[in-house]
C-alpha cells in the first residue's frame, strides 16, 4: 500500500510563519490599545466615585471641601485621607478580604499607573492630585457650591509622579498634570463629570506638565 506522505516544504513553512507574523502585527497593537483604554476607563470611574465622597464630606462639614494638602498652617483633614471612610463604607466590595483595607483604598484613590511604582515608594506616591488653586491663602477650605463655573473648574486630575517630591504631593496645578492616557489626562470637574483632556502632544512617559494655565480647553484652575 502506497502512502502519500506530504511534508511541508521550506517555502510552505516560510509562508505560514509570514502569515503568523502579520496576524501578530495586527493583533498586538489592538490588544495594547484595549489595555490603555481600560486603564483610562478605570481611572475615570475612580474619579467619579471619589466625587461622591467629596460631596458626602462637604455635606457633613457645612459645605466645605477637605484640605488640598497637609502643608501650611491650615488644620483639618487632607482630601486623600478624608475620603477614606466614605470609600470604605459605600464603594469597596465587602468580599475583598484577601487584600488589606489600605490596598483596597488604593484601588479607588490611585490611577492604575501606581502598579508601575516600586513597593518602597508606593506609600508616598499620589497619582491623582487635587487642584491647589481652589482655596488659596489665607483661605483654607473651599465651599463646594461656591464655584461659579463648576463644569469647567478642576477638582482632581492625573498628577505627575516623575520624581519623589512631585509624587508625594497631594495637590498641584496645571504644571503637575500627567498626560498618561493616550496623550491625554483625566480631569474631574467640580460638577462631578470626568473628561480626558489633551494639551499638546506629550505621551505622558516623561510626565510633563501642561505649558499653559487653561490648556486651550477652557479649563479653569483658579475659580476666582
């Protein structure tokens, strides 16, 4: 009995390999784009949830927002810590007992880029920062309903983490913005909506700050 055994020729193997390479070249960029988009969506969702915490805090504190930072002579709770109790009570899943409360809080208060920070620096890194111009000296706290244009005024934003000093700050302004989401930055505005805003063509890898105050987008940092 004759058997018709067919072995792949070198040309056939090269054709197959070439097809696989082409497919990989098409698939990998799509997967990379999906991964970047998912990080942006997670960050936007986190900001939206944090806004609810700010509203709850203001409701319980005569309409005032928490402090933007823990520096200066003002006394009170800095925002990054003041919202913890609202996140713990209303947002975090009760069944996530396999990780600590601190880690669970980080899932909400930090951008996914925190996962690229080394463990020894995570405790002093704030990937999301509060607009430092909301309450300027001698004012300590801003009333949440005192903003004339809440839909354009910045509350929280994607913050730079390119060095230890900048990374550790709870607050900042347009010079502290990081365009880490497909060359754009997520911004939470005082009315509670979140937008991805792009200014210039920074890819976010160097965590450059925005070169101008309003970023050519009608964004308001100083509401006064």
